[in-house]
C-alpha cells in the first residue's frame, strides 16, 4: 500500500469520504464496520485477516486482493508494480497459503508516458517470477487525464493452504511472543525521500519483497505459528492494535528491541514521523507460543527476507486492544491506532 | 512548533551571501540541505540544531557533555 | 544519532528520576510550555518515572491549540479559492475551525499541501507563477526566523504570487496570562528550549521575579526534561525563583542574533487572540509595513462567518492548567480525537489528546475502547 503523508483526521460530519478513510487507522476500521461489513456479511470477512481462507471441495484456498495507489510510481527499491505483486502475495502468505496465481487490473491515466508503463510492467513480471506466481488474468482501463494518479493497480491472488494451520487473530493466546521479521520503516521513508529530496549516505530502499519463503520455512519446520500479519500501511503499531482488538487481548513491547535502521530513524526524526506507524512492504509480525520463540527465530534467520527477525514483545491478558510500549527510558505509553495515517509534525 | 534535530555539517554548498548560506547536513545517515543563514559561524564538522530547514544554533559539545558529568557527581555508578 | 541517543539513556534517566524522588518533600505543579516537550513526556512515559508529588501540566505551547478560530476559518476560506495553493505544516491541518478544518477543505477540492519548511512554499511559488501560494505562518518564536526569511526572500525576488497568513504567537505574554489567572496552580515552568534558542531568555527574568516562579529553559529529549524538572524542583524546595538554563548546548542568554534581527525586520509585535484564552496584548507577530504586501489576510480579504467555538470545550481552562482534560464532561465521549470539539483534542500534543492516548494511566475509564 502506498505511503502518503497527506492524510487523516476525521471531523464529525461523515458525509464525505476523507483521505483518512484509506489510512489504515480508526477511520478505515469505522468504514469497514459501518459500511462494508454489514453489506457483505460472511464468516471469512469476520475473521478480519489479510485474506480469506475458504474450503472448496476439500481444498483450503486463500483469496486476497489489494489496490495500489502510491506516489511516486517509481522509487528507490521498486515500482508500484513490485508493490502490486508483493502486496497480494504477502496477504496470501499471511494466511499460511502458498501463493499461486494473480490477476491484475490496471486503471491508467490518459497521458501516462508509455515508458513508465513499460517499466512498471517489467518490474511486475520480475516480481512475479521472484515470488513464484503467475499472472493469469487481467484488465486495463484508461481514464481521462486528471482522473487518475498515473497508474492504479488492483491485484487479486489465490493460494493454497497446505499445512493444517488456522492462522489469524483468533488463534493468538496470552503468553504468545510477538516477533518482527526485520528492520522497520524503510518503505515509507524511501517513498518520502523522493518527495522530500532527502539523500542518504547509503540510500534507503523500499523493503518490498515476497514473504512466502519465510512463512514456508516456519510452517515447514513445524513451528506452531498462531498469527502472521504484514506491516503495511499504518505500520507495526496499527497491525498490532488491530490484532489485539480483534482477539481481545493486550500486547506489551519494549521500544529498545524494535529494530529500526539508523538512517531510517534519522529520516523519521527530521520529518517528525514515528517509525512504528510507517509503512513497510516486506516485513511481518508473527505470533508464536513462547516456547517456540527460539526455534522460530532460528528458522527465520536462515531466510534472507527475514534474516533480521527479533522478538519484540508479548501478548497479555488485559484491556482489549491495548498496545503498550515501554520506552527506552523506562516509562510506558499506549500505542494507539491513529485516526487516519500519520501526519508529519514540526511541534 | 519546536521540533529541531541535531545534524553534522558535512559540506558548505553556497556562501555568496550570509543569508543564502547553505550546507549539506547529515542526520544519522540522512542528508538534507539546510540553511545556515542564522548560524554564520557553523563550519563543516560542527553539529547544528535544525528546525524547518534552518540551523538555529551550533551545538556546544562541551555543554552537551555536562549533564553526564553532573550525573556522575550526583549519583555515582554503583551507589545503592 | 549523536546528541540524541545519549539523551535517551535509560540509566541516566533512572538516576535523575531517583534524585528527584529523594529531593521532593511536597507536591509541586510544573508546566512544560512547549508542545514538543509534551510530546517527549508522553512518548517516553516520563510520568512513570516521576514521583507522584510532581504534577506535570501541559501548557499552551502547541500553536495548534492556541491559533484562534478566526484564523482557521480565514485559512479555510483562502484555501478554498481556486487560484490558491495553500501550504501548511502538517500539525495545522486537523484543527477544527467553526465548521471545517483545512483537511475538510482539501476533501472538498481545495489545493492544500503539507510542507516541511516555508522555503518549500517559496519553491512552489516560483514553480507556479500563475497560482497564488499562501503559507500558513504559524508557530512560536522558533519558526519566526524561517518565516521571516521566506518573506524576505520573496521580497528580494519580487515574488508577487507568494503571501503568508501570519499566526505567530509569543511565549512570555502567554506565561503572564496564565500566571495572572486567579486559579493558576502552576508553581514552576519548563520554558521552551527552541523558542529560547532563538530569543534568549532575558525576557523571562522579570516574569520569574514578579510572580515568584522558577523558570528553567529546557530541551526536548527525555534527559533534558528530567534535568529541567530536577532544576525546578531544586528551586522550589529551596524557595528560589530564578531563570536557569538547562538546555545550555543550544541556548545562549541573548539567543540567536541574526535570527532576531531578521524577525525584527520583517515582523512587529501586535495583539493576538489565543484560542480558549482570549486576546493577550503584544502577544503575536504581524508583518511590518514594508512587508505588508505579503500579508495573505490583506491580499485575500475573506468574510468569515460568526466564529463558533463549541460551547462544551473547556480547552482554554485546560491550557491554563486550571482543569485536567478528564474533568471535562465531554472528554472521551462527545470529544475524542476522531470527533474533536476543540484544538487540544486534535493536536497530538494537545493536553486532551495526550490524556486520551495516555489512557492506561491515571483516571481514564475504559469507555473509549468501545
């Protein structure tokens, strides 16, 4: 999901869609609860997970969709095409499913340079090959100049759940360890660096990557995974808030253990952003029973995309949906769900 | 509005006039152009506090250390 | 990061906290003036480290909270003009006006853009000669030099399509207004370190003397705030009332002279209305006559309707440290960050939003989680 800085903030009259509704925070949740879920009632939707796992003729299929509206279209580390492939592939992986097939729908803005489209499509082909999926069906529409942001892409994906697991917030238990697969914040900062003219000693590149190899390794080694969640828009804080609220538990974390690369931290400092809310496109959180923590970390360390995996916290009985962070200096703060997406502050 | 972040002056980019003085400043690996209009004394190697794209002061490194010396006197390591 | 990480050291923080705990003999109410300081206090969970005798009151140091309703309404009206590109810092976009915030204006089609520096707005003006670029010049003295520079450069370059909507506020008059309030409970202040980096701290000396309150110029990292509190506590416990400087690595008594000169060239002091507090004489900045052609309020005279503040919002009392957010009847129910009735609930440093987000401690009920 693209990272935009212009967002959120709801104000009482909700007779219009606001940017905040797309931010992955409270307003998005409200839109889901009040508008979409009531219209499309289904147990798969109620599971509130990244994808739907459906039983069809004895086979467990995972099905997911995602739309991509990022600006700029091309950024350090990838293009909107990479995000479109990896985003859906990862939603499937978070269900424990091996991603197999993707569809892609393009909405192109009149006047888009063909060379840019070529670049995006080429990167999608490469990303699909890297992720081991085939793009098997698609659609293209063109809208008038001014009615689109260059390119909007929607991808939907099908995968198959081969191991007998039921991953999702419902499986999370108090006492579970919370792991994160690597350093946070790179994608969001990479996007902003283009817009804000930031330079880096060693360039910050988006972390967009397919996550299935890490998930496959965990499941293959028999690690008892309870839940996986990729940390896209809204970052780590939003993902953990959602899971804690869905499952009715609290989560407690130590700020010192949350990995953020130095340059990403520096960029967030000067932009007035909190890395815990910044989007990632190749990182996930894993909830595993405490006793499986060491094994899980060993397994993840062997897979390149999760080589930086560490333990960052624990699930507890507690006020539902409360995520508490113990700061570096030893005080506690509540990491709430943002109303929309994070605003840069100068105060 | 008070967010100001310390960064190291890496290279002076423009010096033709005091108010146009600009530098490349490094913030833990991120580099940004910063105006030195208000810190004419800032030199490469100095640390400056930057707020909305302007350096507002040169960090006094000796003073920056003082709090840690003060703490040593206050409550020596290892005291119960 | 140098000069950042060391000031977040847990061991040093614990030592300072221990000293404060041992030194304190009775309750003290201390106000930190700047929103950026509030942000650190909350983010680091500093109240957990301080003894219960210390009450920290979040002051009016968040320009979001104090910018008058009329100015927000003016900003929204100007931003809604088709020829205008309206630029602002992120903090300001969420503040509710009488009926709309700048975000609402954006949702309705206004060209509202977040910038990180007034120089970004200047760039936009140069790049868009056929549009009018308006910059929302909000802030304390900290941001005044940058805004002054933007106007000064626009004047030098003859950039006729650039203007600023000035909403600058000054700290010392605000402190006096708070101290003048008969219900004022604040006994000591942590003055804003970056404001004083620009302005120095001489102007606080008469205030400390007149009202007999310690004022410690304090930085923004956890150790700065703890040291600042320690210095205020030391003064309170020993009956002193002086201005001291904790933030010596950045603040000099006379401040930043080039910055002050440029501020004096471009701005002059004038009256300013503070949201929730009312008009305080000589508490704001406005453009000097040679630069008045860059005043967006004059360039775009807009009629704003009668200003309506929510009758329920007690933000002004909260800002003065007279009431705590949870003492407001609307707190957490009709007034939340999603549905704010006033500015202190919108800004992440606003006292009310801070209490709301900080809900796991203190007198919060679990009702907000429904």
